C-alpha cells in the first residue's frame, strides 16, 4: 500500500523489509522506527524466517532522523528534551533489535545512507551496495555530532576512518565503504537486487540452528577480553556440536554426501 512506510514480503525463508517513504528519502521518523521495531519483534518469533533483507524504495536508502519532526517538537516547554530522549531511545532499541535478532540481516543499499541511515547499514550483519551508494555521518555539518551513529560505525570501521567521517561530515563512496569494512561488496545498480538475494539465499541455506547460535556468539564475544572470548566460544562450540543436525552434517561431510537435516 502507498501509505505504508514499511512494506514486508516473504520469499520462501527470506523476509524483505522495504523502507517505503521515498519522497522523504526514507527518513527514520517516529512512525518508521515504530514500524521497524514491530516488524523485527515479529520476525524474531518466526523460525521459518532464516534471513532478512532490509532495502528501500526510491533514490536513497535512508537520510537519517526526521529533522522536521524534531523541529516541531522543540516547541514544547522543555525545548523538546523529553521527545529527543524518547526518539533516540527508540532508535537505539530498534538498532539493538537488529543485532539481537536470531536471523542475519542484510542491508541492500542504493543512493545515500547518511546519519542514522548510515548507522542502520553499519548495524546490519551484512551489506551489499550499489556503485552509486554513498555513506556519511554528516550531522556535524549542522552542528549535531552523530553520537548514536558513532556506536555502530566505530564497531565496523577502523577508529581513524570512523573518527574522520564523524568530524568532517565527508561522504564516502561505495568502493571506499567496502574497503574500510562498512559494506561487504559493491555491485552495479542493476545487479543489486539479485546479488543481495543470492547472498541471502546462501545464508538461508545453512543449518539454521548453527547460524542462530553463531550470530548470538559473534556479537557477545566481540565485547569480551581475548581469554574470556575463547572460553565463551568453546562453550558455544560444545552447544553447537551437541545439535543433532550438526552430527548429521559432519557425518555427511566424512561420507562425501549431502546432509539430511531435520530443519
């Protein structure tokens, strides 16, 4: 429907979320954040979904927060302070929901992904970009340091690259974004949808239990010391090894045949 700011479609085990506010560059309005949160909550409860693609309608992926909405809320008695806290808390909760989602999420990026839009790409587990994509955390250009986008960006990029983007507001192209680790691969615009779908199908074809265990462990160990991470990862490997389909997968590999998984 034209009035849906977020559209959802299902293709087998792959679920597609499409930001659908192209006339406003798919901004993260309060409504968009609420819709994304609701969709992610629903997806987390649906085991038949094995991978999620996050894409956008129109010439831009996402232009970040809704500055007009923010300006309107400045008219309140507290100057908008309570609203600002609410909107940034909502955004943070939605971003963390992507990381905590059992299923991998792939960003399919065309055009601009700036400010919280760049944060959205950095938060997704994987990202495929068209050659015309560009990325930036350019809030500093209007006097607003992109502190919340910084959280995801600094966990994707080397520190000096992230800090340069944050302090200069400079936009980077798709090839540079790939080189510094913000996206996984860059393809021609006409190949973007098929390339993202192929990556999603590859991920979805793996043993679902292993991917879910692995995604959770990937983010948890990243926050640990090296010794704690190895101890934790060993426990995760034991958990994975005890799964009945993992036993079948190993047997199939040794027997040089395709595994017959129950999932």
